[in-house]
C-alpha cells in the first residue's frame, strides 16, 4: 500500500491488519479468521491470540477492543470435545485462558484500548505496542506452561465465575487423567458433577453430564488395569 493516508476506517483497518500479520508472522503466528492468530508449539500445544478491532463509520478511527490470549493442550481439548459429544458448531474451549492469569496485564489492555488509531502513524504505534505485548508477556507465559505439570499447577486455583470454574474443573480432571493421576481426576470429576451436574439448562446439562459419564468410564477402566 502507498504512504497515502486511508480515507475510511475500513481502509485503515485493512492496513492495520496487514501490518499486524507481518509483525506477528515474525514470531511464527498464523492468521486465522476472527482477528485470531495461532502459534503451534510442537505436536500438542496451541497458543492463540485474539486482537479484535472495529472500524468507526463516518471517520477513519479504528477502535482497539480488549485483546486476549490462551494456551491449549490439544489432546486434552480434543478428549473433552469427544467425551462431551460436542459437534462441529460447539464453541471452542481452551485449556488456559490468559485472562485468568492477567495475561496480557490489565494495564496493558487498558493502554492498548486507549490508542484507537485514526491514521497510519497511530496504526504503526498500535502494531508496535501489540508486538511488544506479544513478545514480552504472551509468548513467555505460553512457553512457561508447555507441560502437563505446569498446566495442572496453573489450574489448581479456583475461578470466580461458574462458567470459568466449570471449565477449570473439566480441563483439570482430564489433565490429571492424562497424567495418570486417577484418584485426583476422580475427585475433580466428583466436584464437577456436584457443582454443575444439574443447572436446569438443557444446553449446558446434556454435554456436561455426558462428559461426566464418559470420563467416569475412562477412570473406571484405568482402575481395572
């Protein structure tokens, strides 16, 4: 693209995304639909960053919505989907949402949201600040969690909201199963069932109850070996 300033927010957003893809590509991130970037770590781990932005009609301003990131242990998440009977349209789940651990930091998120570029200079600053966030906060955090032991340790802290706590117990029970910790996995599954086995909401209860039943079968089978 030429150095001429974009005339609309849509054009500016496209240029922002173009420069962002190039900058994050230097770290190995691949662009995906939905303002998403994925970074593969070996055969079992997937890091994800989401960088939402919205063009403002009637001006050249583009608003930087709160960025987020996550790390997933792919075999664990695939097993959860299988046990839950999740279809192709079911929402994607992740193992460690960065927001649970202040990654990126709340201060960084606030600072990025204040940028809201309206010209190429603003876009350049937004890309530079995003790159700094990725390099100094997100990638080091992801790399520090690339083991089942590290993930289990991170998931040991209960979460405040019911949906987050259900996700934590579900993921940690499967992680413990994969680690061979049958008794710990059983205790976590029992707690998951106690707290979330009967919400009264069919769309939630059916996959959660199926997950509990199918994981119990795996634990029973492991106990007989």
